C-alpha cells in the first residue's frame, strides 16, 4: 500500500506542475477522475484492513487490497505519462 500511496503522491504533484493549454493538467476532468479514483481505492483498501476478519476472509481481503493498490498505482502512472 505504501508504494501505491507514493505513486499517487508523485502523480498528484506532477499533475500540478505540468501544464497543457496554459493550465495544470490537474484541472482536466480525465486526470481528476484518475487521481480521485486512485485515492478512493486506497482509502477503501486501508479501511478494509482495519476491520476484524477470520483467517480465510483476511486472505481474500489481502488479495483484493493488492489488486486495488495495483490499480491505483497504474492510474497514477498514467498521469505521469
């Protein structure tokens, strides 16, 4: 989850620094959707890990969290180009 958070932070900073058409790309709806979606995935994953779960449920939850973190990292990398 730490790698995904780092990728999202880097992408968010980059989106504020990179300009296209005289405006930061952070203001473009597509970039906002990618960054917002990645943030939502990571928040959901973090909250899911805080709950109590049986061993089997915990294993399935870890798989889902890894998938969500991978998707969030992929979205962040798309912003970076």
